[in-house]
């Protein structure tokens, strides 16, 4: 790099740094604005009957909603544990605790939930940043495979209804997981590492570096080892389906409380859509998933059993969010007591 290029880089760096700080805040504020929009819809004159129903919610329905949210939170921690198991064995309770803390932080900007996961596993479990990244990508690979397959099946069938619809929406994600295992096996063995080195050669040529002797390629290879393990991946697929069924039941119960005409089959489509919007949101989950799930429900008819209903889906997703926040706060507190992440600050990162 020439002196002139170095000066230009130094001049542009502050601008980039400021942008990285401002953009998450803007996204968070947009999320809050979207929550406000959802609240405005939920408390509109057309939904007064829904609000009345909410004030009369039974203790049974409330406990059921809290229980379903807690079960979903625990299942996601177990899925993290099972994804990593082919290359590293950690305590399942610890991963459920980490997931509780990270789930609460996912409402905030700056991707604090992701940063927290990396920090805890780096300092507490001695994992490198690259190995954690490979693990997270493997976890995301199974997650997206199952959830996207369920959404595609649901949209293709214009809703998930009947025995055939349920068989397809529960069976095809497992077929997709099997394909993921088959594709990952191409790069998971010793011969697979050689193939990975061959694929990475163009990148190494550009960087003027032999990547086969670098840690990054070995960590990427570990990710393929995770995805090529049939029992953990298929087990994660089953648990992810169970998790989305639990989320669908949670949405169905919330809709019943609010008097919204949502069938269980439609909830089976709404749940993965709601979940994917949370996962794919670049600014934290607050507001983004609620607003876009509501827009999908109110404007496409896919999630509504009665197309002529004037009621909006906003009240349902807001109820789900409110219950989820309560559970996540409690889970974060328990996770903190189990992990004591404050003690980790004294340790030196690996």
C-alpha cells in the first residue's frame, strides 16, 4: 500500500466507524417505530373486541403461552449443543443458559446477542472466534433449511391444511436436512479437506497465501464436519420442527385469546415466517418480525382463515412478543446465575 493509499484509508476509516455505530441505532429506532405501528393497529376501533378478550385472558391460557415460549427457548439451546457435539462436547445446561441471555439481548441493537455468544464461548469454553463462527454457520444452515422448507411448502399449498399438508410440511424439511448432510460430506473427510483447499485456491491466489496451512480453513472444515454428521443434523432437524410446532401452538393460543380467525394449519405457516423474520433481521428482532408478519397476514390472506375479517394480526404477534419478553427476561436472569459471565471479564480471550 502506498503512502497516498494509506492516508486515504485513514481518512475513510472514521466515517466507516461512525456508520457502523449509527446504522444499528437507526435500525433499532425503526424497529421501535414498527412496534408503535403494530400497537396502533392493535388498538384501532376494529379491534376493540380483541382488546376486551385480552383483558379477560384465563390463567390457563397465560400459563400455556409462557410454557410454550420457555420450551422453545430451551429447545434452541439444545439445538446449539447438538450441532456442536460432533467436534466439541459442552454441557447442555450451559448452552441453554447462554441462549437465554442471548435471546434477551436480541431485542437490542449492535447484534449484542451474537457478540455475547462469541464472548462467552471464547472466554469460558476456550473456543477460537473462527471455530465459534463455523459452529454458528452450521447451526444457521440447519435452521434455514428447515424453516425455509416449511415456508415454501406452506406457500405452495396456500396454507397448511389436511393430512397431506401436515405430512409434507413435517417430512420435507427432514429430506432437506438429509441433502445438507450429503452435500457436507463432500468436504468433511480428509479427502474433503483437500477438495476444500482446491476450492479455496483462487482466494489464496488473490491473497498471495496458501490457505491450506491456515487456521481459518481448518475451522471451516470443522463446520462441514458438523453438517456431515447424520445423527446430530437429523436430530437438530427434528428438534427444529418440534420448536416451530411449539411456536405455531403459541401463535394459535394467542389468536384464540384475541378472537382472531387463525387455524392451526395457518399457524404452522405463520410460525416459521415469524421466526425467519427474526433470524434475518439485521437490526435486532424488535419490531421487524411483528410488522412484516402482520403485513403478510393482513395483505396476502395466507395466514387468515376468514379473508373478510376486519381484524388485524397485530394483536396476536404483539401478545406473542409480550409473553416471549417475560420468558426471556427470566431466562436471562437464570442464565446469568448459572454462567456468571461477569467473572469472565477477568479472563484473557483465547
